[in-house]
C-alpha cells in the first residue's frame, strides 16, 4: 500500500471537519415536540418495510430511544435482537412498552419480505386499511421500497420515510425542500455519499474503484451510483462494476451474488466501495472481508461503522444511529403536535464519524498516519467475528 501524501491527509481532515457537528442539522422550524395525546387517546403507529435489513432494525431502535428521550414513551431497556428482523421487536414493544401517548399497534407491522408478489398483497392490504379503516395516525415507511409504495396521493396518512438511501433519485420525494406531498416526509442528505467517496479516494488514492450493486433503479439508488460517477469524473478514477441480486426473496442468492462479485472485483480493482444491498449482511460480511483482505484491497462501508467493526477498513457514518434516530423521533413528535410532514425540514447531515479497523489495516499493509487516527472517532483494533456463510 502506498504511503499517504501529506496533501491527502490535510484534505481528509478538511473534509471531515466540514461535515458539521451533532445538533447543527436539525430541522429549522418552531413546531413543538412535547408529548400530547390524540384528543385523550393514543396515537396509533404502523410500520412497513420491503424486507429485513440490519440498518432498519438499528434505526428503528434508535427512534425508540429518541422517543424515550423526548418523553413520549417510558424509558425501558430494549433487549438485544436476533438477526435483522423488526417483527419480534414490534411484538415486544406491544407487550412491554408503556406510554400515555403512542401505541405501536399489534397487528400493524407489515413486511414484503423482498418478494414482489407479496409486496403487492401487503401494500394493497395496508393501503386499504389507511383509506377505509383510518385507524393509523402515522406510518413508518422503512427503506426505499416502502417509501416508493406510500409516498403518493392514494392515502393521506402521515408517512415518515426512513432509511431510504437516496429518496430524491429513487423518486420518493421531489426535492430536499419539498417532498411533493403534504403527508410525506423523508430524511435526506444529498451529498452524504459524495463525501464518503471523496474521503475514501483522498485516503487511498485508488485508480480503479470496485462497486457491486444490483443493476436496477432501486439497486443504483441504494449504491448511490450517481454520486460515485460524479466523483469519478472529477477525480479521474475508473469504476469497476459487478452486478448482484439484492431485492429478492431468496436471501442466500443475494448473499452469494455479492460474494461472487467480490471475488471478481479484487482482481480488477485497487479498492472496493461496499454498497448497501440485501447481500451485504451479518452472514456474508465475514466472507467479503476475507476476500478483500486476502488480496490486500482496502474497503469502505457505505452503511457505516458497524460494518467496520466486522472488518471493512473504513467508513464515515453516524454515531450508532442515535442522531438520526432522534431526528426522526422529533419529526414524529412535531406531526403529533399538528405539523404537516411536508412543513418539517427533511435535510439532516450526519455528524462526523470516521471509523477505521486497525487489524484490517495491518492485514492489507495500510499504515494510517497519526493525523488520520486523530480524526477517527471509532478505532477498532480487532475484527469482531460473525457467523460466516458457506461459499
């Protein structure tokens, strides 16, 4: 691995420190977040996701912590969850959560399980409930599939689109300033992935960046291909592409497709940007890390520092999702206090959070200078083991 030039190091520090600080990106409006009832009754919340994904579980958990912090639900320890599901957590909340203000309705957790046929059935059922029964006061639409399915005028239920990689490119919302629908809100940071790619390039100075993603509209949105192409054009590096399966019911097929792409990319690239998709998860990550590390290929996790803990080299992401969780909790609270979702700011730029895995750095022969370590908020000295999928 080539040594980092001082210029690159200085540039990285400037990029990181220009990102912002916690609290500086909260929506600038005057709506209250104080706990209130729905005319003496509880506000009813429903949840819909395209399928299981670990970030969904983590962000939802931090939203709960945010609601606790704001006083909407009583403080309670949330037990560690198995796998990537949210349905068990939803059931646990229904049985154990105490609140005078909100209720996570027992039969209002919906998942399409990454199955297009089931997706149509689930969306139809939930849409009918929103329009006919009208027993839901707020819908959490978790992820890009969910956002695309419910950011429309087929219903009027306040809809909070959460964890959509790029809601503008995906066509979920109109712009940062305007979701396009009074009842829809989607958190957005249009330059998040550009910042990631720029920092990765300044640190590693790669010439060929490997990217594995599903070659669909959604897949390109998840992977932020537009942002990668923009930075590649500016910096003059080549994008080495490999196509995977992501939004499929057969999770083993998705996992295997990413593993196969990594095996191809390590021989064609000098760095890999690990994109958000169904095949990058707690089962597949050990294989992906080993494939890249064996060939001494530096990696950058689009998802965040959790994946750096498991062995990818670098990331720039949120602090355990807590800031984005509080952002969404405050948005929910403002809606319950009378704000229309489209009146609330959608822009949220994550606070600086550079993470590095020193064991991976040693394995691939990357010697990070002290200035980079000084800019790292999370330094992992080991690779946390996970269950490894079979090749």
